[in-house]
C-alpha cells in the first residue's frame, strides 16, 4: 500500500533517542531562519512525497514462510530522481526512512547533484539470513517495489545490512521483469555488472577530504594533527587510512565492542576494518583499550564519529575535548548537543557534506550506466575530489560571509538550490 502521511515524532522524546525524522525537521527549521525562501516550500519539505509500504514474504531454508515489512520513502524529486540507500535492519520503520530520505535531499542539493532524497529497506536482521535467504528476500522486495523505482524515478543503493551483491540481485530481478538489462536502477553494484570503481570507499574518502580541508581552514598542520575515529567500518576505516597516508596521526579507533588508543598513533592499514574482520579492532595489539564513550571525549585535534546516529548528545557534549568534529556517520550529533558544541566554539562539519562521497560516486555510476562506459578508479577519485572541493567552498563561503555554523551553512546552500528549483517549477494545481 502507499501512505502519504507519517507519524509525527513525540515532542517529549528523549533528546538522546531523537528520531532521524525529528532531527531532520529541526535542522530544516533552524536553517530556514537563515535563508530567504518561501515558507510554503519549507512546509512542503517537512513531508515526503510518498511512502511505499509492502509485505515481503520469504521462504526460509527450512521451508517455513515468514513475512517481513519493506519500505521506500521518497522525499523530494524537484531536482531529479529520488536517490538513497536500502537497509536491512530490525529497526527499519517508515518514520526512519522518511527522516533519512530528507537528509538525502539535503545531501544531494549541497553537492549540487541532479537527485532528490529517497531511503528504504526491510525490517529484518540481515545477520539472521543465509545468503540464499537474503537473495530471495532481495528479489522479492525488488519485485514488490518495481513500479516505484527506476533509473529515472528512484535509484536505491547499499546501506546497513546490504552490499554490492545485494544491489546486483536487485538489479537482476528488476531487469528480468522489465525484459532488458537496466544497470542504472541501482548504484553500488559490483563493477563487473556496471558498478563504479571507488564506490565503496567513497564516503570514507570524502570524509577524509573534508577533514583535510577543515584542518587547513583552522590553521593546523595535518602532520601535527591527532585524530580519533569512532566506527572503524567502511566510512571510518577508509577515512582513517587516507588521513594516515596524508600524515595525520590516528590515535584511536573503535568498533561496536570498544576501541584502542595509542598517543603515538596507529598504522591504520594493520588495524582490521569491520569488513576485514568483524569486531576485530579490540584484538589488535595496542597499549590501551578504550570504550566508545571515552573515545568521543579524548583530547584530540579532530574527532570523526563514523559509527551510529545520536552518538554525541546533551549528556556528553560538555565533555567533548576535540577541536573539530567531522561527521562521518549520518546524524551522530543530536540538535541539543549541536547547540552545546556551537556555544563552546567547537565546529561541527555536518554529515550532509562530509560523507556525501557515497551519493556523489553513485551519481558517477549512474552516468556511467547511462553512457555504457566505465570510468577508471583514478578518474572517479579525481572527479570526487573536485566535487567535494566545490561543495566545501560553497559552504565555506556561507560560513565566512554570513557567520553561520557549518551545519547551517550547508543547509542554506542546499535549501537555496531546492527553493529555486521549486519556485521555477511551480506547484501543480
């Protein structure tokens, strides 16, 4: 079925457990005070265009049939097709998908990509699925939402619990029903079936690029900069390793079980990422172990929260000792914590800028699929560098000229572009 309404967040919700939707709406309201935009546009942007909800039956390996719920939230497509990940996680809800799709709208706009925001997934524990079950689930889900996705309509990508192989299954199921191979229906595929080189590393690479630019902006020498990374997965590990190659000192990293700390820094290539060895960070030899909570409060030059949302809250924002925060994860800082950090003079470079490398290289992949021509990894990385620097400069100009926080500046850039597009297209009667 299709629903055009989502549950409003409870205003009394614990600020440390705030939903993605409530955070996205609060950030929108705050940014709207800094940009000259029609209030009607802001009101429209608080709501998704639509939310698709489907039942996804799965025949388990033992023959039992289970039915899971799948969602696809489509927030706004004024600048182009909806774009955003598909996640397999027990906590997937319509409300979460709407909030995350809003972030994707801002992210695409701040990067000036011709996409709008989408997000979806299935409420299932991917760790509880065999490979065969995951494939059957993916193919059935692809069929259930086939009429709502497409290379010019809505383009999913990998997210929590999904990967390149999942996208290949999705693309194949969609293509079989359409009667032709359509690689552009999803991004994040293996390169052998139309995926882009450098896509998996892109969010971490963009986080590293923005961190490097922030270090320079605040007058620091990267060779004398200490960095702590919470979440040594795809984003955190790739960001840490690239910063390490640029001679920053990575003094702490962590995964779900906790972290390790060495004031002299780690050779990050010897510390296993989550993909290389799940939950293996603590098994790496180090002079000190550390909790995820304590890692966030280390006295370092740069802190990169790259694990989960709501990591920095009003409970710990007063104890953050880093000089700069660069958000590698989506929504790691609650609105109240953001205010505390702003009052303390600690700049927070927002997720919609820092980790936008994933959707940017997804755009490159989409272009490659349309033109049926694959780019080299070197070209992808060079193009990504150029796009990230362009976005950084657009946001930095707002910070400098209008004395805004980095988050507000990023939203102003995004909302200005979205507002102009909506005003140009008008409102259908």
